[in-house]
């Protein structure tokens, strides 16, 4: 018989670890399945300056390490592994890994969302060193410095406009000659003197991996095939995020872009809750993810108080 837990949490970013902290303090002995890439997107961030309480900032991996230890201190059990499948058709819910199955009286989904990247080797090596997918997180590091934003949708325009508060120049690189952004966002971007558009172009390489910092990008014009180098200090990739919700297709209501549909943190299956970037496509901040993690934990605790656990046999792990 598989192990049964009052609460199983899928994900170990700010949302998942906050949910773990709160459910552990409520003596619910949660199981956290942290994934093989534990810690969420903050593990790819260097300095985090917008997390309250750290006046001088804190390194992203250090913050996640502290949160992990804090959750464990109160009794959360954290295991590594990727979830292969879930069965939400009956309680207790079934959560399967490659070598083990766990059952859950309540399930908190905190699997996050993955930023879509350009797929360049140089990009991957420079993430957190001048390459970012979050203007709100990292924009302040680029005061009076030129940067590039990649994308043509509303998110790209929002990021570009926000970054003009800091950067000396914002180049928007788009592979077409028209934007996908809404008319109002286009008008705002076109009216901003700090923004310059580079049309029909793609980034082929980001310099300088050897220096460990961004010094420029190699651009290729898709119409003329002309290649040139543009000197910039930062690259912000704004081509979208993909919520990590494929496990729940057909079991939970998802919106057209794949995010879990919630009322507060409640999903369309009783006893299943979602928090963080897996259901938040608006704010996507560590602090808001942590807030919804707290909410999901409290919702799960209240659910357990009012719904007796189904008959099952518990075994030791």
C-alpha cells in the first residue's frame, strides 16, 4: 500500500515552501515533492532585492535554501523527484513518481511556470548574469545602461516600458515587422523616446560568456540575412511563460494558456489547491507566490477540518 499524507505539495519554489511551512506548523506533516530542479525560478537569480526583510538583498539560491530549512524545521518532509502522473478521480489522490506512489488527502499544486527562452547556449550560461525573464525582478540592476527586450506581445511591451525607468536605452527585438501586443500597449511603446524597435530580427548569440556578463548581442535580419553586433548590458526575454500543468490536463479546469483555474486557491476538484505561478499569470513575483502558498495551506487545513479523511491504510515510508 502506498504512503498516505494529509497534505502533498508538488513544487518547491516560494509558493510550495511557504505552503509547506504553514501546513507543517499546523501539524499536518506535509510531503513536499521538490522536483529534480528544486527551488523554482529563484534558483536562476543572483541578487533578490525585492524580498521584504533583506535591506541589502539576498541571493536567490540562498533565499530558497533558508525557506527549505525553515519548512523542514517544523516537520515538512522534502523528497526529490519529478511527478510522472496524478490521479484526482478519487480521494485520497494518487501522486506517482518513477519509483514510488504517494496518496494525499489534500493536494497543493505549486509546480510553477517555466519562462520560454530563445534556446541559445550563450543565453543559458548568462541567465542571472545579465540575461533575465523578469523586468520587475532585475530592472533596477541596469540603471543608465542599454538593454534589449525580446518579444512582440503585451508582456514584452510592458517589460520594455517598465525598463525605461532604469535603462538608458531599450531595444525591442522582434522577428516580425508588426507587434502582437494590444493597440494601447503598442501606442505606449511607440510614444516612449527611450524605446527603439529592431524589426524582422533575431538574436543569434549573446556576448560574453567568457567574461560571465552580457556585453552585447549578435542580431540577424531575417529579410536581408545581415548580421550585426549591438552593444548592450542586459537581455530580457519576454516571449511568454508555460505553466507546468500538463499533469492536470483533463483533470482540472485550465485556462486557454494552460494555467490552473482557481477561486482563491481552490481548483475545480475538492481538496486540490493551486498556488504561485501555476495559477498566477498576472503578477508572477516570488512574494505573491509565497502569499498564495500561505493561502493554499490555510485552505487545505480548513478543508481537512471539515472533511473526514477517506478510509485508507497508512504505511511508514
